[in-house]
């Protein structure tokens, strides 16, 4: 893809194809991935866009809970069916099912709320974090590696990811701990639509969230026989932020057992504003474990 950011925008520009008795139907493209499976963050973001299309403009998403049911095929488009479960005075609820070949690949429920006042506090951003400009980009970390997946990570993703303390593409450097952080922002400016930025935040939230599980055990993405896949994904939007400005994604894994691991994440603006919280359980299998 010559312009990954344009590819992201195209993927999130769904086409409305009609309405059934109680459902709204949309379709969207699948972005190419080197292993042939649709990126989970893409389906999450598209499912959110589909749901948002059925919501009043003054309501925005505040929470999402989704299950990945089957791997998606990058050669096929995706159909999104939105069920308008509830519209109340302050909240609306939608269920989105993503389908390929007539079978669901993702099931998601999202809740939307009017802008409202109330109690306000947040967990502080970690201190002593290096600036993103002082860290290598993925392209710099992967420079000189002639491999299709490395080339994709380096040049074909719409977002710039900069790991703290270092990426685990080919090895895990330093102490094996169950936490890390990543600076992330899009490669270029995005339109001003707040709903688009919230959807793009869901997209990027699926990047690297399972890595604290792997880092704790010295497992890199290049580990022979590694099998990793997202099982479910929950996200809560607390405050608005643009994804074309630097965001700090703080990640930790409190548990791994039985071929599954749990990771938690918090996303902050550069100024320390808590934007969103994330939780994901994933399958992480290593032959020797």
C-alpha cells in the first residue's frame, strides 16, 4: 500500500447497504496483512463506525466489549449488522456483528452517551518516560531486515509505534517484565471528526497489547512456533484526544495461564490526560511452554 493512512481512512469509510427489520447493514473492505488474516483492530474500529452511524450526532462512544470469533480473511469484504438495542434519555446501546461468508468473525456491544458533567478524577501518567523523539521508530528499528512481515511493520502501518524500553520484534532486551509503554500516533494528519478519532483509537488499541505477556517470558514475535491471537477486547473512552498527536499507551499483564494471557492498558495524551482504558485477553502459545 503506497499510503497506509489513506488505507486506514478507506477502511473506516463504510458503505450503507440497507436495513433489515431491526438491523442496519454496512459493508467495508479488509486491509491487506502479510499473514492473510484481518487485523483485529481494523474490525473493532469498523464495527464501532457502523454502530456510530446509527447514533445521534451528540452522543459518543464511552465503552465497547467485543469477542473475536473467527480469523478474518483479507481477501474478502466484511458485512456489519447493527442492532439498535436501546435508546434512552442519556445512553444508547448497539450490538454490531461482523460477518464474512455469512458467518460472524466479531461480536461487539458498544454504549454511547450524551456529553455530561459529573465527578472527575484519573490515574496519573507514569513519570520519567522518555520523549517519543528520543526513541527509534518502527522503520528505524527494522531497517535492513528483508522480510515481508518486517517490511509491513516498518512501512505499511498507518501508525508510528515507539517502544519503551525497546521493541520485541526479534528479541527481548533487558529485564523480562510484564509491562511496557509505547508512544503512538498516525503518520500524518487526520480529519477533525471526533468519531473518526475515537474509532482510530480503537484500531490502534489492538497494537502490541499482548506484548507485556510475551515480554515477561522473553518471547519475541520471531519466536519459532509462537501462536498469538486476540480473544476479546474491552475499551472505555474517558476523554477526547486526537490520534494524529502523540499518545502514550501504558501496558501491563497481571496474569497468564493455560495458553491465555490478560493485558491491561491506559492511553494518555502527551500532557498526561487519561484518554482511554483497555483490557484484552489473548491466546499466547509457545511450543516449549
